[in-house]
C-alpha cells in the first residue's frame, strides 16, 4: 500500500579548479595491521535482544508484547497468515488487493484509515503483502494506543459493511497503477518470468503478489468478501505491541477491543516441497534497458530448514559482501560486469538463491555466463574461508542492530517477533538465526551450497531492445476456480454497520524531547556536532563538506560522482579489496554522496568497533589513491549508470526539469546532469579527480555530525586520533551564486519513452522563499496541498480518480533556492486529464478553496503528535542536526517546534501558500509514450515540445 514518492533533486554552477599534482602530500595512513581489532561476533550478537511476553485470547488471537521505554510510543503490528501463495488460480492479487481495501475504512471507522491515524500522529503506518503474509503496522504515541487498537480490531471484525462496489473499484484502480508503476521500470517484467520459470505453472509461489490485470479486473464484490471471511479472523492473526507498554497494561486493552471478534476459518498452508529445478532452463527477453542483466536462480528450502543460514552466508560470500567473489572477479579484476549481487531469499515454505549480474556494455553476456559458471564451480569445490564467513556474520549482525533501534515500521522489533511467531512458531526465532550465524563453519556453508547450488537452475537474460512482451492492460474474466480451489461463499451485500461507539479519545501527548546537541571542535578547528542516543550500541557519523553538486565544474559535470566512487575504492595503504574486507570485519559501512549543497561521507558502525571504523573513515577521506586502474574501471561503471538513467522514467525527469526551473545561470541547473554528462565523464583524468578532492574535501570545509551511544569524550578522542593533524594543503575552491535563476515560461516538455504503460508527470516552480527563513507556515500548508498521503493532490489522483499509485508536491529546500516540485506517475491514457486536474487542484487551493478547519486541525495535531515517533531512530536525529545547521536554525529547533505549530492559524497557512506559489507559473515535464500522450496534451493550452529520451543526456550542460 505504500505510496512511493521518489522526490527529486535538481542542480548547476561554473567553477574553476586548480589542478594539483598526483603526488600532493597526504597524511600518513595507519597500516591495516595497526588498526584496533574488531569486536568478536559473539559480542555483537549479545547486543541483539528483544524480551517479550505473550498470551492468546479465547478467539485464537496471539498477542506478543515487548516493553521498550526509550520513547513514549508503541508499535502496533498485525500480521495475517494470508499471502499470495494462498490464492487459487484465477484469483491472483487478491491478498494484495485486500490489503488496500482494509485501509479504506470499516463499519465503525468509516472513511480512509489514514485520517484517524494521521490525526493522532502515527508514524511508520502502512501495510504490505508478500507470498506468505499480509501485515498492517503503525507506531503511535502511547496515549493513542487505544485508538490504534480500536482501528485494527474494527477492520479485523467489522469490515465488510464498509466494502462497497465503489471502494472495490477505487482500490482496484490504485493497485493496477501500482502494477503499472513497477512494470514501467527497466527490467520491470523480469520477475514474472522468473517466478514461473523457477517454480513452474500453478505452484503457490509462481505468481507475483501484485497479481494479473485480468484477475484484478474480474474480482467481484462477492469474491473479495468471501476472501475476507476465509482468511482474516483473529485465530489467523498475530498482534505485536512493542514500545512504551507491558503485557499487564496491554492485555485488558486487547481483550476489550479484540475479545468479541469471533474466530474464522484457519488458513490452510498450500503443499510446497522445496526441490531443485528438474532441468536447467535458459531464456532471453528484450527490454528497454541500458545493459544486459543475467538472473540466475536456484530453488532452495525455507527459512526453517537446517541449511538456511549456511545458504545465507554462501550468498554473502558469493555476491553480498563488497569484497565478494563475484565482485572481485567480474567487477574489479576482469571488468566483465558493472554490478553483481547474490543472496539466499528464504521464505516460509521455500526460497530462492538469486544471482544477478549487470553485464558491462560491450561485453557478450555469454562470456559473463561462462565465467559465472566457473566462479560458482570453484566456490562449490573450495568452499568459503573462515575470514569470509566471519565477515558475513559481522556485517549481517551490524545491519540487524540498525534495524532493531525502531520498535516498529518495516523492520523493527515488532517485525522480528511477528515473523518468528508466524513462520516458525517462535517469536525469538531471530536468536536461533543469530546463534547459527555466529557458529556456522566454512565446511557447513560448503556442504549446503553443494546440496542446493550444484543443481539445475533457471536463468533469464534481459538484453537491450524493444519489449517483446507487450504490457497487458486487461483481459477476459477468468473462469471459476477449478474444483478444490474455491473460496468460501458469501452474500452479495455486506452486513449492517456495527455499533461499537465512537473511537477512543486520545490522551495528552507531551512535546518532543529532542536529544541535547553539543558543539565542540577538534584540535585543528574542525567542528564536531554531537548527540547521544543509547537505545542500541551503534554510532553514525556524517562528515559534511561545504561542496555539493553545485561544486561540479560547469564543463565537467559528473566529476564529483566519479571522484566519490573512486575515493571509496582504495587508499594509499589499502586497495579496493583490502578496504572492503577491513570494513566487513568491523561491520562498518562507509558511504559517499552529494546533495545539492553538501558532499557527505557517512559512517555506520557498531560502537564496540568505533576506533577501528574511524581509522578506516579517515583513510578514505584523507588518503584516496585514485589509482589509474580504478579510475578507468569506475568510469566505465559511471557511464553504464548514466546510460541506465536514460531508460528510467524518474531519472529522465530529474535530468530534464532543473534546466527549466533554474535556467542556465544558476548553479542549481547542474542538478539536471544526473550522475554526469557522459562526454565530460569520458574525458576526465586522474588529475581532475585529485584536484577536486583537494579543492573541496578539506578540513576548513568540514563539519562532523555524530549520533552515538558512546559519550562525547570517547567519540571525540577517536576523531582526534585520526583528524586532528589534518591541515589544509593548496588552494580551496569556492561556490559562486552570482547568476540569478530564471525559470522558463510555462510549457510542457514531453520526453518520448515508447511502450510506457504509465506517464511520469513532473511540475516545477521557482519560488522567492529563502531557505534560512522560518518556512513552517508554507511547509504546513503544503501538508494539505501535496506532501501528506491525505493531501489534495494525492487524494484526487489516487483515491478519487485512481489514476495513480501516489502523487504529491513538496517544497525543496536548498541552501540558496527553494523550488516547489510536483510528482505524479499516472496511467498513460489519463496523462492529459491528470495535468488538467493538478492545475485545477492547485489553483483552487491557492484561491477560494483554502485549508478547511478539519484539514487544519488534523495537520496541526498530527505534526505535533508524530514528533516522538519521527525521531525514534538515530539516523533521523543525525539528519535533523545537519538540516538545522544548513538552514541556520538553532540546535534545539525541534524542542520548540510543537509550540510553533500550535501558534499557526489557517489564515496564516493560506497566506503563506498563496504568497509562495502561482498556479499559472509551473513548467511541466512528462515522461511517457509520445504516441499515446501527445494528443492528450495539445488541448491543455501550453506549448508542447517532444524530445527523444536520448537527447536528455546532456540537458544540464546544454543549459550552460
């Protein structure tokens, strides 16, 4: 059900960088042998603990409660034992469709469920469907727990009276646009072939949870009501409460709201026997992709099988680690591929072992396939080393620590307990997995790999070309399910609405207690901004340099992208493999990225390995080797990535919009270069990279932001040891914002992307807002217009018209510019009408249809009440610290924001929105099939220009 709004970035600038010699002096790098030893895997495992209590109601509802008092919030997670594997032939997609239907109100809570959840300040609220289960989850302030339990129980026991034909038609359309959105991506059709090829036609796991268009079209009201009665009773569900609650508090509340719901039928597990594929199958399909991709898939057993953990480790060794066998051979050494991965995806009753290889452009996929055969054969013959097994175990546990900081959401503590209970009848199943991870030997990994990978497999190679499999929009209604595959019958009309009374009131919710932020400096003047969070033993850092994508030279767009990627692949004391292995032994992750205004190097590490991880971080930042061979290898990868951007609708739109919003003079037009200008990237030298690094990644341009469970003194000492002797060398570069941004006149740019079942609509407008002003009024007003699920834009295109899986608009806050961006992926045949509807909604909102009292109260209440849940995790705190610094806000800004919200008025919000936006001043970019879309645009009243996708590659540089 999740609405995916991948919001855009956009940028541009002209800047000279003085070249520096390749032998520019650097700080002496500490040798790997001198680095602190990593903490034992057993120590990391001990830090992962989720104590719980459980009880079962007479109606069969299993309840699990985990107490975590770190914040006044509770995660509510409801898991149903029904997924796509339970769907009979002709009814594919039913579990996922019903997931959507259960968000559209119940008998005692009519209307969209997002409304009462938003009003109480719920965070992480959503639902998902997999092969094995359907789940719903929300994290709410503790005083709103009764409201959340009322809502969850009402859709469990009192739903069908609210499931009308109109609701079914609405959500069917939303789901079909979710399917179009996924299928519209490069390689978007591959997994339909893979699932059927691996499992065989008719197998419970052989079809995607999204279902087929024909089956979705054929779903009747009787069908979906029968499906609900067959699967969604309390005896077929698990309820997990995790957070500021204990079992003694929880039990009477759960009994009150769920106790009277009658039991229903038990879900019956389909018969599934994991077995190797009888004979290897190799297929090829064409798609509009930039690089060939090889998918090689074996069928393996479920997560409960004795080989499951060993196969997970095998996946890490082969293609999960940065230093994996496939990475080292295919990507680094022989450069036959630009990306590889391998993983054992174990599910409740079966699993797949997945190897994916993106072939380097110009290389014959058959050559890569043959080399892949050899690497897998060598692995099966030799097995992994003890060091490889240890690195997989450490890296896996480090990721577990990060996920378990949250009580709920997509991967927090509630999820670990629920899936253990549902799939293994053991909420503490995660402990068994961790114990096996820590104790599995290389010989056991080799034995499991031989058992399951020395077998036939299914292989699909996707090659560039026009799609041969045309997208199917609809089909004939399927026949009734065959004998033995029926669903329970039910009346055509639902029962009368229930009478449970009003929803529970929400108690008083206190204001956010944001962590205290301390500012200090290292010995050489580098500022350190620190906050302590002790829920889990992890440390997260962001080294933020005053550079960003606007720092790219105008004639070398993509220089920073290439520099950052090469910088991460080797230092003067560690080559790429040695660096990757060192990180894996510590469970550390070091990443590089650039926003419009800042260049950032991040560190995530288990705190017991803090000193060793900071040693690696400093080596990456201060001593990059820029080895010529690595420059050439990563140049090829970057060029392949740029080619891939030109096949992706979102990336195409991101390239085209900035030059229209900013014009050629503003540095922010450079954001239209995406990952880079391919011609400029092709011409870059090793000296260019070294010069950019010296000019921009310097101590005087650096601020270090840290959130850690360790005290400031320990963190500062670790940083002092590695950074305090860092002094500037050579001349620094500076950003120039002399040229004013000048937006293009309103128009529509249509980027022709043939065979697109969906169009991506982007709108942009340059506002006169300043990022350093208090923008809370306009940001809050936009919650109503575009940035919330319940916003006018999303409710119109998704819920009312069901032309989109999700649409919205947002205020993009850069250091020196504040544009407003709209994003709306819509079904292709509704592109023109959708733009008309967007313009009408925006114009009405900015004129005589401003914020209503209901919208105002819901937005203010929700924004205040969600603060504790919004800052539960360290990464959210770290991001807020950086944003406060960038926009000149005090470090305690979020301590005071609740009062700021309460001081706002409807009139103030309307005035702020109307002062910032002009409904007639948007420029539009549409990425879609011109043969379908162009006729729809001609009557809108704006000039329309059509360009091929390939022409967008140099859009930012042409804007210069």
